[in-house]
């Protein structure tokens, strides 16, 4: 897992060959005008999801404590304040469901070891070994999720 601000994004370009394209794309976005929805940035290699929703309670978020096998998530907070629960996959022992290949997701009934906070222009990177529970917050959270093929 990585947690940082967009001003430091260049430090992570060496982590994955597609990170450069993601962070370059972010530089060219007008955050004020982006609307909810999704699109493919590069075939099935980079997909983008934009949400603008009320935050969830801790309990609601933990009920969807998730990780992915094929994609890395870069979750960028555009506005609002978001908490995200996190735990390493190797410590999760209570799998809620089998792996859903179509949605690339496995859910767990475990609880996070820690919570991180994201505010404007902060991002978190979740690799397949990072189980996470996003969208915890009281107000409206606008965010972008980049799904990068692992």
C-alpha cells in the first residue's frame, strides 16, 4: 500500500509501467467538472471510475472489505474526507465469499488493522495483497479510482 499526495506522484512511476500514464492523465483533469461514471483509459489495462457519494459508516464499509487479484487500485480523493480501512491479505482469515472473477473481487469478514485518511489531492495505492474498505466518511466524497492491470 502507498499513501501520498499528487505532488509526490512522480516518485512512484517506477512501481508499475502504467503508473506514468495514470498520473499524466490526472494532471490534465479539471476536477471541478468531472462527473460520475467510468471509462477505459487504455483498453482493459487502465479503467477509471468517478464517484461522488455520501460516505459510509465504518460498519457499511467493512461489510465490503475487499481485495483484487488482477488489478491495482489507485484511489484519489478529489474532494471531501475519506477514511479507508486496511489490512494485509495474509492476515485475513475469514473469507466472506469466493473470488468473483468477473468483478475481480474477494470479500472478507475480517476487520481492518488500521485506518488511513485521504483529503483533496491525496491518493492511496492498493495492490492485490491489500484488503481495503473505502468510502468511510460523514459528508460527500468525490473520488477517482484507477484500476490498473497487475
